[in-house]
């Protein structure tokens, strides 16, 4: 299996290393990753800026670093970097959740997957829910406690082993160019399950705070969707949420896993 891997947090993300190590036993992995963090860029692509790609080393792995968006990375990877056309595009593991309609359409992680779907390739978006303090520490200081990273690595390996087993067992998985939006709980419930979900009807308010004559990003959240099959609600209960999005029909279904 040929896999193209990207993300929106850049190669500096500790969770990106998890994805590399988990995917390598599954096939040939080509890495095309943004040079800098590209969170909240959605499906945007570069038009007027020439893109530069550099070959870098991530420990023992070769990666390509592109000064563009995640969707740029997916397109360049599919058509220019991969020696063979990818069977699958994986984006993530995102630092923070991607549940609900508003985050789905804002997420650079998911934007890369939608670009893969346009190329006729199935894609998996991986996102990791975090405690507020852990998330803020990464956002502000680019640091994550070593014990947290170690726990998440062990936990993520177990969860994703089951997720990939479920998805790859589907007879139509590799023939359907859809996006599977996977969100992992920070602390799984003792009886955690992989639950088919729909995108929650969760929106945000103002994305900016006014500071002097500037507007700076500061997200105002609304009440989450508490329906039992909404992705955010399932995640809050400590389960893995998996939402299938078919951009050909703009339909979402709770496909059995």
C-alpha cells in the first residue's frame, strides 16, 4: 500500500512522529508536510506564491517540507512527489480535536483530505483531543510534557491499530474517495469503542478579540451538539468518533464499521 502522509501542524509536532511510526508497517509512506504550522487554513491552496519544497530528515525518515498549505502538500504529493499514485492519504495527527461542522470546514488537517478526495483517493483525518492546559502549553510555548507524549504514544498506537483494522476491512474502502474523520479521546473510557458518528451541529462565535487596533485570534465557542451520535458527544464520552464524509454528494453517513 502506498500512503501519502501530511498534517497541518508542521513536522515539529510530536504527534506527527506517532503517525509516521504507526503507518510505516502498513506500507510505503511518502511524507509531504508544511514548513510551518497551517492550522485553520481549511482547503485553501496557494495560487500566486511560488512553492518551494525541501528534502529534510525526520530521525531516520526522509520527508519533503513544502512552504504551503496542507491541501498544497496533498496535491504536490499526489502528482509530483510520490513515485507511485497513493492508495491512501493520511493527514494528522492533529494537535486538538476536529469535531463539528465549523471545525470540519476550518481544519487544515481535513483540507488535505478533501484535496485527496478531489484526486479520487480515500483519506483519513486523524485528530487528538487534549486537555485545555496541554493544548495551551503547546500553542503558547511549543512544549508538551514528556509523560503526556509517552502516554499518548502508547494509547494512540492501540486506538489506531483498531481503527485501521476496521476501516481496511471494508470492501469498498480503497475504491471510495471519501474522508474518514477520526477523533481520538484524551482519556479513553474503560469500555471505549469505535463509534460511527455524524458531524455535530456545533458552531463557533467570534474568532477574534480586539486588542487596540488589531484583531487577534480568540475563539468563542457555542454549546456543543449533545446528540448521542454527534462526533463531539461521542468523543466526550471517551470513545473514538469516526465520521464518513463523501464530498461528491456533500453527504455524511454513520457507515457501519
